[in-house]
């Protein structure tokens, strides 16, 4: 009988990556001067509240924590992405795991979310969450975000990578950090949120996105490799008033094994003549050039130079992740 009860217990795995959600300041009123990635993911559970944990236990749900990294996400590295993907790959196939929550810093969260969206074929909800106030704050936003993320992780039909913050559920494809301070720091750009979480209920507005983890060779390389794996170098440049292309020229002169460039064009992907000249030179050297717009919303539409530049219909930061994965996949 006891064995039967044991078998029916389901797990929600919480992977800790650091960030403000695990941050500590010297003063409880200080929401800005803090050290990210200080509190262990196991200790973050204390903020969930006894009533919440009890209701999980009543539903035979166990929370399992694992510290994958403990960093300020401004310092996110390929090695950490690789470790995260390897752990996700493990938990994604465990039948007793209902869903996975990842506590992550907000600053590069959209890049990690997109990286996972393209590399893991989710069998269950994979929910990144975060906070804009450190754990030491008088009113931290992390505990509510974690409760909401756990709720999403239990929502069995949402087999995709999502981001939960401030009551909103964003797709990995659309999510973008828009604000450096407010607790509702994220938007879903033009497409709008997938759902709202209100008092423990999910109000779904859009279909859960289908997996886009189809760059199989890239994924396998990352999963199989050790930490010395060679990741292609893809740098980012931008067009702006009086842009003379000197940054690209300097990058080419460095001979630093540059594999790709993402260029954020002005408006609908336009480039100054001088920048275009340097980018054309880069292409002749075998460097792939991906073009997107520096505008906060929208994407490059009907660009005339499509044959030369690869128009990537993503935000500037995600376009770089996409090109890295495409190069790895080639
Ligand atoms: C970080 O990205 O790790 C620090 C900032 C944050 O989480 O808001």
C-alpha cells in the first residue's frame, strides 16, 4: 500500500541558476544595490509559504531542487547553457517529473529561454522564472513568481519553454526584457502574452507554442560535448547615425575566428553605406551575416538584400542565439 502511494507522488523539479531572485542586499529597503545569485535554490523554497507547500503535499507533489549554476545572468556562458541543457535533457525524460522550473536572472533570461526553445523538445512544461527585487527585499517579487511558475509546471498540456513573471506567461520566442527596474519587466512584443496567472488560476489567451527544437545536430553536439566544446563566435553590431562600419572593420582585422555577425539595422533593417560595405567584406570572408531591426517591436519586412544578408525574424539578442545554433547545426 505504502509502495503504491510512493509511486503516485509526482515531482516538480526546480533548477537554480542564480539571478536577482536569489540576490541579497545589505538593506531590506534596497532593491538595486545587491549581489545576484547568493541564496541557494533549496533555500528559496522557504519563501513559498507553508500553505502553498502544504497544498502541493496534499496533491502528492514533491518539489525537488538542483543548483545548476549560481550567477548573475549578465555573466551567462556557453558552458552554463550546456550544463543546463544536459540537466533538462535528463529531467525531461523522467516519467515522475510533471514539469521543470528554472530560477534565472532577468538580464539574459530571454536568450536562455530561446536557446532552450530551439534545443529541447519539451515533454512537459519548462518554466523560467525570475525576480526584479532581491530575496532580501522587504517585498520581494520572487516568491509569487515561483508559486506561479510551479503552477505552470503542473499544467500538463503546456509542453513548451515559457517564462513566468509578474503574473504573465510569455513564450520563449516572444519574451523580451523591456524595463530595467519595474517588476513587470517583460513583454511578449507584438504577439501578446500566452496567459495570465490570477489567484492560482491560469487564464490562457493563446495556444501553447509547438516545439521548435529541430536543430538536431546542434542539440546533439551540445549534449554530447564536454566543456571544451567550440562554440562559434557570433558578434553583434548596429547601425546608427554616423555609423562608418569601423566596428566591423576592427572585428575583421582581429582575425578572431569570427563565424557570424548579427546586425541590427535601423528601422526596417537599413544600413549606412559604410556599414554595408564592411558587412559585404565580411560575407566575402565566409562570415554569415544575420539582419534584424533595432526597433523594440516588429521584424524586418520584405528586405531587398535578402540574398546577401540572412533576415532573422527575431529580436536582436535572440537572432544571435539563432545564428549560433544554425552554425552549430551545419
Ligand atoms: C541577473 O540577471 O542575474 C541579475 C538581474 C536580475 O535578475 O534582475
